[in-house]
């Protein structure tokens, strides 16, 4: 009886030892993280995928092609780091979205056999609304400067005027008739911008042509009014230079969104909604008026 009990105890101890050894093997760990969960339309967001593979496990990593409602800007290379317990794999993605709403970055499976997967991540994408109820500031009128007249000897002026009048009469009598030349009307950068904005508001244009003309109007105004070489700059370079204008934060944010949205319409063939077109028009027009008022106040 004692021998039988000792045999059973030995078997149970051996099985427990085997289970401890099996379950103590390090497991594969995966993780997905983003630098923020809320963005405005056109803003960038970073996604980092990470996998820690033990030495006893085969090396493998995620394969990502697309994410619904998001567009990739850059896919980084897979970085491999050797650790004391195995291998660590990292890959960073930079992407954006032009669809407002609450979207989900899905969970990614490392391999079908083990079913090891990351957690899903919720991202909120929004468009800062433009407050059309706020009144525009009027442009200041030109202030007349009183000019003090100097004392004059009117007789000399009368004689000179008479001589000029005679010469003018002789010229008109003897000259040959020439076609009338209409002098070109000089329009200020602000007046030209307002004129062109009114024109595209009344026209039916394609999305690409609409945003091309809308952003060109703003760039041309900056070039003429602020001497900023905006026509030769990329959107990112122009956005950085706009910070020097010291606009309000919300207006600066709205303006940069419209400029980036214009790039995606022109180059990525993105089709914006009609409400986006109206808001973009209001943002550009309000930005031109704000800059003009700031210039007049200086």
C-alpha cells in the first residue's frame, strides 16, 4: 500500500513539474498605440505597432495595406531590436483622414495559428465649424490729409496757363486722330481677391478647379499684400509662415485645414461635401478680410 501511494505521488509531481515548465515559457506580446485619439480633418496621426518575440518563437510581423476612412502618408521601415529575452519589432505609420466621424483602427492579428492580436483603437475626426454669425469688421476709410497752400503769384500762373492752353489747342487742331486707349484700372490685392471670390461663388466648378482657384486667390493676395512668396511655397511651408501673421488660434486652425484639404482634392482626387465647399469659401474670405484689417490697423 505504501509503495502504491509513493508511486502515485511521484507521477503527480512529475506532471506538475512538466506543466510548470510548459506554461512558464515566455509568450509573444503585441501592442498598437497612437499619439492621439482626436484629430481635425487633414491633421496627421501616428500609429506604432510593436511585437516582442521570445527566442523560442519564429520571427513574424503584421502586414497592413489600408485602413478604412484613413489615408496613409508614410509607412516606416520595420525596426528590429535584439533584447535579452528575444527580438523586438517596431513599425510606425503616419496617416490622416478626410471623413468626419468616429472611426476604429481595427485589431491586427500577428498570425492565424496563435490568434495573437492587438487592441482596436477609436479615433474621432472632426471639422472645426466656422462661425458665420460673427460680423466682419469694416475696412477703414482713407483719411484725407489737409494740404496747406503756399503763397502764389497768380499773374505768373495765369500767363503760364494761357500759354499751355494755346499749345494744347494747337496740338488738338493739328494732331491726327488716334484710337482711344483705355487706361487699365489698378485694383488693390484685397479688391482683386474679393472680386475673384465673388466670381467663383457664382460659378459651377468641379471640386478640383474650385479648390485650385480658392487657394490660388488666397496665395495671390498674400503675395500682393504681405510680399510673401506664397505661390512658390508648398502648403506645409505656407502653413509655417502663416504663424507670423498672429491670427487667432481657431482661425489659423481653420485656414490650415482648408489649405490641406485643397491639396487632397487636387492631388488625391478627394471629393468633399457641398457643406465643406461652403465652409472652405467662408474660411478663405474671412482670412483675407482679417489680414486686410490687421494691415490697415498698423
